[in-house]
């Protein structure tokens, strides 16, 4: 079945788009996506392929997830998300564990953003969340981003505490993909409770990474946004 999935993906490979994706996802030497290989499929195309293979077992999904080709890994993860939606409690736990045991293959921001809220966040919604703090303290860029994006599920349920604590842990992180993720989640909190977001910002905005701040205040009216950027908010 894995070979058939790979054939389905290869059939609609687009070399021109692949070249664009290679640049966009920073696959060059020394960049965050170094060595990743793209075939040039869109996300809707990959979703379409994934829906034909929802019966595949977890060991086969794990095997596909270990591929060097980006689209193979994303299709594997999309299948996992779809399986999770229909799974019972035990199977959800198995999917969650498989996901976290294979984070080294969930190694670009799109792979995380499309899946971490729907698996990690959903699983931990009614459970203790210490694992997210462990991920936030990880040396892995991708595990840190998973810790942030998983909180999107909590935010959608008007639970903000874990996101704020994790963003606080990551204030001194040196990677812009973490700055962007934290700023994005702070902005999502602000959509639901602006006072909560601004309480956090007023405490930290003068010291947080500039990219994180810009993402967090993106929706603010211009005058207030400029005050934050110029350090004039009290």
C-alpha cells in the first residue's frame, strides 16, 4: 500500500513547483529545512490522496513518515489526523504516541502547523500537559514549534494559560520560526480575549523578539501598533 501511495504522489509531481517549494521551505545547506526533498504537490492534492488510504495501519504510516520526500511525510500525517478524528480512546493514544516518537520526521513548519493542533492539542485537551513543557525546553526547533502549535486547540477552547507559559519559556529562543509561532498564537488569544493578550504583551513586549511582537500585534489598530513598536505602551 505504501508503494501505491508513493506512485499516486509521483503521478502528479510538478517539478516547477518543487523548485519553488525547495526555496520557500529553506532546504539549502545550513537552512532549517536542509536536505528536504519536494515533488511539488499542493496541500489539497495531498489531502485528496490521503483520503483514499485511511485504512492503512500505524506501522505503515510510520514507515511512510520516515521518507526523505516531504509530500510522503505530509500525506502520512494527514492520514494520521483523519484517523485520529474517528478513533476510539486507545487508538487516539496510539496515534499521539506515534506522533511524538517521530518528531524528527515532522521537520518543517507546514507539517507541524497542519497536524500538531489536531493530534497533540486534541489529545491533551482533557489531560495533563507537562509533555508540552518538555517539548518547549527541547533542543529541537521542531519540538519547540509543536509545543506552541498544540496550544492552538486550547486557545480555540478559550484556555490560554499553557500558551502564555510556553511563550514565556520561549521568549529568549533565537529562531524566527519560534518567534512567528508564538506571535501567531498570542494574536489568536487576542482575537478571543484582547485583555489577556495585552496583559502578556505589556509585561514582555520590550524584551520579546521583534518578529514575535509584530505577529502578536498584527491586528491592532495602527496607532496602538506603533506605540508597541516604539516602546510607548505602559
